[in-house]
């Protein structure tokens, strides 16, 4: 089955700095890569996703890049703010066409943004 | 309802007892997932229901774990003869995806925190 590795497990940055979280996946058939944010005591929520037909996607201060050859994708947060502090999970799925869409998550990255 | 609802929110039980956790997905969502979240272990996939298809049970850690989904809506996760290592937050999620369609966003419930003494 799919295996998703996520690094780092914790990341501390100063407010205004950029943060990068990296993930690798094992199944070359995976074609959908979402990122979920889980604030302390809250449920995980989707913040951005990317499909295998594009290499990069941006939404305001967050962006995701995908390298299918290397089976590697990353989350980039610019101009970090204290409210960005949370646990971030990457995930991978075979998505469309396979009729089988279990989402495999990484172990998460705890991002701490200091004022 | 407006979102995914799970009950109980907290459950404390003694080792060896059976527990049932309930999930009420968003109305109309055909896909339903159970995940387990332990400290430092991320989101561990347990089971996936999609419409009337046979569920994907490949993530269930042992035969003490089972789940059912009645009428394509409410789901119950049952853990028999609970062990201390079963202590975790059990998260349910639903999605509007259908087979052959692009993957849809997962909407998570608040989770059921299980503590086995």
C-alpha cells in the first residue's frame, strides 16, 4: 500500500519567516495530494490540494509543489503568522479513475510561529 | 446536519470491555472513513465505506475492530475486549466523492477520545 513520509516532525519559525514542509510518497499511481491543518483541539481541515496534472498551486500565502518523478511534494507558507501554528498533515491518494480513494496521511508536522 | 457528528466525544472504559463509537456523516456524502489519531502517530487509516461497495477494511489493526454502516448513512465502529493500546482519538470523515470522480475533500468530525484504563 501507499506510504507517506513527512518531515520535519516539528518546525519553529519567527513571525514573518517562511516555512516549508516536505513529503514523499511510495505509490507512483497516486495522483491527488491534499494538505490538512489541525489546530489544537480541533478537527483537521483541508487547506490546499494539488492533482498530478500540475506542478504548483498557490492560494494567498500558501503554495504546494509536486515533483512526480521524485514522488515528492511540499507545502510552503510565506509571511507566517501566529495563527498558522498548528499540525499540518500531507496525504496521498489514487483519486480519480481507480474507484478506490483511501487517503494515506503522513505523521504530521507541528508548526510553531513565535511572535 | 451541518457537519459530521460523532459520539461520544469522550469515553473512558476498563480493559476488556467493548465500546461502540458512532459517526453521523454529512447528508448525501457517500464516502465515510474512520481514522485513529494517537499522539505522534498522525492519522492512521482504519476503514473506508463507499456507497454500496464492499468496505475497505485493510487498516483495521486486529479482529477486535469492526465497523458497519447502515443505510449508507450512520456508521458504528466497535472495539471488542479493549486494550490500553486502543486509547486514542477516533476520527470519522465523510466526502461527496463517487467512484470514477476526482477525489473530494474530507470533512472530519470532532472525534471520539477513547481512554482504556
